[in-house]
């Protein structure tokens, strides 16, 4: 083959390109692209009128008017018609005097007891009468003002309520129970547009490359056309067409790779094929891409590329709850270096929100580790505060080195921080791990070894 033609230098095929699209382009968000929405009539429907759902509007209007009438009746009722508390007390005491007279007539009270009770009730009557005379007579508002306030209250409740609902509600929108939504999502998935429709709606943006490189790709096209069973040629062609932004041509070449391999095609081959189909469709997971993803997951259920795109498929077809579960599990089992992680982190919170799940994106462990200045500044703190600060910095650094790796200086810094914490055994374990990782780098081993020697962890 010609020099200068190489497949993408990544273990995940062309997946790295879709990561950028997922983060930056609306066509790969967790909703269907515009062409798919039009095809499925997701945004269809004419203006809503009162006759569309008369039962709802009649019930809503009746309840609103009933509440308004209750409030208006409280406003219109004249204050003079209300009984003052002192008048109520006087009535009670008069009733008690009448009851006392009946008890005396029946002989149930002695003359002395009756006299004392009568004096006490009379005293209370005098007190209540004095309070009643001191009370200010309630003044009723003018009748016109009362009626005006009642009308304003009714208009505000009825008009404001309907206006608020029309602005922020969904008038005329039918009930959507959970099972009905699941059924609608499945229907959308079953009837979504195919790959050809997706590609027809997307304007491909070829990547500008050196003319010499483009000429080499053209020679490669001619070469594989003459040799239709050239596996290596089609592998190179798929990768280089993708590098030029010719994703439609790239997925055709990748499909040829799968055909040539036959039963030997692995999960990565099918995942790369789905990747290129989705790229050619502007981020849309078509039925053809879904079939390729299913084949990849059947061969390798842990294939990260296929798992990510499977989640995107569910997100685009009305099942953000399933998308969230897939992405959450994949994120928890991935390293920061995996190419699908940035795309998941950019979308998983939105998927969780739409699915009604409370979710906080975990820290990616990329925070800085402790430096000598950090540890020196901690000397001004109390022992407990200093210990907590150093522990948090050490844990962040240890997490990041475990997920992403790091420079020899960072490994040496971690060993030194662990020695400050008195965790010599853990420092020794880090030193052994560093020896394995930097076995071919004598300079790095010398730097980390010096830190381990200083920390007493080199034994």
C-alpha cells in the first residue's frame, strides 16, 4: 500500500470523532434530529380550541368560578351582620340566669347557693355590657366599592388562572400515563427514519486536507476497486475516508471489511461500522446502526462504544430513563481515558433530569494533587484540619493516577504525601506499582525511587 495512508491510531476506531459531535452539535443531543421529528409527526397538531376537550374546560371553568364565588361571598358579606364577641357573651350569661331560675324552682339548689351563683352571673353580665359599650361599631365599606372588589377578584382568579395555564401549561394535551409513554416511545423507535433518509438530510462537511493526501486516498479507492477482497485496503479506506469527513463512503468501506471477514468480524468491527453510520447521519442512530450495535453487543456485551450508542438510541426515542441507566453503568466502569466518557459526562445529567432522576455527576478525579506549598500551608492549621486537607488532596491525586496515570513527579509527590500521613505500607505499594509502570524509563524510576527512599518506602 502507499505510504502515508494509515488507519486511525486509536483502539476505539473512529469513535473519538463522535465525541466532539455529541458535545458540540445539536444533531447528536438526546432528542431526535429535526428530520426524524418531522417524519414521525412529533411536533404535529393544530391549534387547541375549547371544543377539542370540552370536559376538561367545563370542569376547570366550573371549579374556578366556584372558588371565586366563595371568596366573593366572604368579601360582600356585611360586617354589621356579624355578632360581636361581647354580645355573644351577654347572651350566654342571660341563658345561665334563666337556667338558674329553673333550678331554684325545681329545688335542686339551696337558697344560699342560688344567691351566690346569681350574684356571680350578674357581675359577669355587667362586665360584658361594659365591654360591649366600649367596642367601636363596625363600619361597612360603600356598597359600590365592595361590588367592585368582588368583580376584580373574580376577573383576577378566572382570567389570571386561565392565562397562566395557557402560558405555562399544555392546554389540550392528553393524559400520558407511564405505559402510554413507553408505548409511544416504542412506536417512535419502530417507525423512525432509515439511514438513507438521515444521510439525505445531512450536509456533509468535508475536511480540508493536503492535496497530496487526498490524491493518495483517491489512489487507494482505485486500488480496492480493482481488488474487492483486499481486507487491508478496505480497513485503510474506511479510516481515511473518515479522516476526510466522507462518513458515508467510510461506512460503506467498513461494511465491506465486515463482509470480507465474515464470521471472523468482531465486536469492534461492528461498533466501528455503527460509529460511521451515526456520523454519516449527523449523530442520528438509525435502524441500520442499531442492528450493527446489537451485533457488536452480542459478540461483546462490554463493548463501550456500542453501549454508549445504545444509550443514545434510547435517549433519542423517548426513553431517557433507559439511556441514563446504560450511561451510568458505563461511566462507573470506565476510565477517564475511554473516548466515550466526555460524551457521557456532557449528557447524562440532562438525561437524568428528563427521566426524573436526582443525579449528581461524580468528580472525575482530575483535581490537582498536593504540592510542597500545600503541605507547608497546612502547618498553620489545627492538627485535625491539616489531616483532613492532606487526606483529601492525597485521595484526589491517587484516584487520578489510578484512572489516568501521571508524570513521575506526581507519583513521587503521592509517595511523599503518604509518608507525611504515616501510611508507609501504602507508599510502598505505590512505589511497587510505579516500578511496574515505569519499568522502561530509568530516569522516571530514579526520580520516584528517590522519593520512596526519602519516605522510607523503598525497602
